[in-house]
């Protein structure tokens, strides 16, 4: 993927790649060239262009659906370019977060966000020989935790083929440590999934839309390995390229132990995973944005045949 390529509709550079090879703008849903989905749209006999937004929200993920074709029986086929869900006739619009900021409702403050986060955010400790790797994570589905790959892979960035740690424990705020097992991970995406056998008391809600530049954010994590805390910031830049991948830049300070921790918006929804700090600038820190998280979970769900049942 050429990260310098811009969407011809909205000008953003953040794209999601579907399993069939096609690419979709994560900001406006515009279908880019390439992949089997592209051929299907090209061969349809719709009276409207296939890449024209319909104003219809996907009942599964809330994204803008595309009109694929009109059939002879009078029905129309719509398909979501983000999650692949398809329906006939015009579906009822699903409730989703507004695409533009609203001023009629005040968002949650830091105290309220922390009360939500402390039951779905965990400290992650990995024993790699004589070394400890400290990080954070969050519960995204019953029994399942997401964190950074560099937290759980022994020798990440130092050896050619790092392997996941065999001794992983997670801990709620002021709770009892629990053993966790490695499920899957992608080093290039810096994301990994862990599993715990104990019932999970609360599941974080994963946002469907990216926050805009300037919106307030809260980072919750195991700061410096000394326990859970909350840090405040804003979206400094909705999209910033790092090492050939799109990231969300934020001003909330990233410290050792925060890696893998959730980034919350003022609705209490996870909009990113804190993953990198900046060596020269304290307020230039980076999180994996929500489209990359959802694409990773979709791939993991299909390949592992696990229905994570996201909240």
C-alpha cells in the first residue's frame, strides 16, 4: 500500500485492506481499485455508480453501504465496503456515532472515563527469562485481551524471530494476577490477542469512527509498571505516517508500561491502542487507529474461527 496515496473523495490517507485484496478509505468508505470486490462492482448493472455513497448505514458496523446492483425482482443489493455485510432492499439505518462533533451533549470527564476503564483495562506482565516486559491491555470480548505485540514477544526488535512469552500474567486495578495465554499476533501490526479463563467483568466498547483532530482523548495504562493511571490529551493529528503505516498522533504522554493500553474518546469508547512515544518530543505520541484494530480483529476472527462478539 502506498501510504502517500490520498482518497480522491475526502483526501485522507488511511485505508483498510479487505481479505479479497480491495482497499477502502477508512474515513469516507470510498472503494479504491484492486481486488475481487472491485471486479464485482465493475460488473454490476446498477443505475448508480458502485462507489457512490447511498446514505445508508450498515446494520453491522455503521459504515456507509454501497449499492451493488438492482435485480429483476425489484430488490436492490447493498454491500458494506468495511465489514463486507450485504443486505437486500434498503436496510434500516443503524444508530452510530455522529461523523461531526456535536455541542448539545457534554462528553465524559476523566473521572468518568477512569471508572469505565478500570474494569476493562489490565496490566500485562511477561516473564522472558530474567527480564520482565511490562505493558497494558484491554478486554475487547469475553475472555479476550488486546495488547501490543512488542509487549508479549520476547526479543521484539532485537532478534530475527521473536517468540511470544510463555509466562504472561494480567491484573485488574488492585486485583489478583491471572495467568494469560497467547492466542495470536502480528509483529508488523504490533497487535496481539491474549486469553484468560476467568470471566471478564466488563468489556470495552470499540468505536466505529475515528476521532477528529483536536478531540479530547484519555489514555489508561500501567504507567512505568507502577499501577493503573489515566493521562489526558488531544488528537494532535488524525493520521501520521510512521514506518510505512498510518497512526493517530496524540498529545497524551506515553511512558514505559502504557504500551498496549486503550485510548478512549469522551464517549468512553476505545479509539486506539497506545503503541509508540517520540524520542525527541514528549507530546508527540502514537496510537494504532481504530480501522487497523477492526481489520486485525476481522482477520483473526476469520482465520481462527472465533466469534469475538464485540460490544
